[in-house]
């Protein structure tokens, strides 16, 4: 085996869990969230024509940066009403594990290219 490959192997093994997490969170988002939040996360999903409230634009750094990771976790787990938002945002706590929800929060931060606001 090439010495460069051998030297890089520990780094690749260390990154594997985070790469798997990112792929899983992206898959979950694209399976469960894009119908309302859109393919790009911009709130323009196919369901919006029938919704009285437009879904959150996850690419909006200002709006997403104003929400803490804990708030985003809570709204995914418990639904929109849990943070006084839309009843149309369902609770996903019986669909996702807490770890999967934490991974979704991290994924949303990549969509908005922002950090939490508090």
C-alpha cells in the first residue's frame, strides 16, 4: 500500500462518521422536508399552494441565524406549535431519533450558511 494512503487512513476513518451523518441528514431532509421546504430549502415546496403559512426558508441566514439550535431541535421534534409557530409543521419526534434531529439541525446550518443566534 502507498505510504500516502497509509498516512491518510486514520484521517479518513475519523471523518467517516461525520460524512455518514451529513449524508443521512441530507437523505432525511430530502425524504421528509422538501415537500414543504423545497428542493433547495428555500420554502418553495410543492405543498405551499395549499398552505396558509409559507414554510421557513432554510437558506435565509438572517432568519435561521435568529433561531438557536435548541429551538430548531424542538420544532423538528415537537412541531410548530412547540415554539408558537405554524400548526402545519408536524412533530417528527416519533420518526427521527434525537441524534438524527441533531444531525438535521447541523444540516440546516449548512443550508443557511449560518450559526445559531443564541
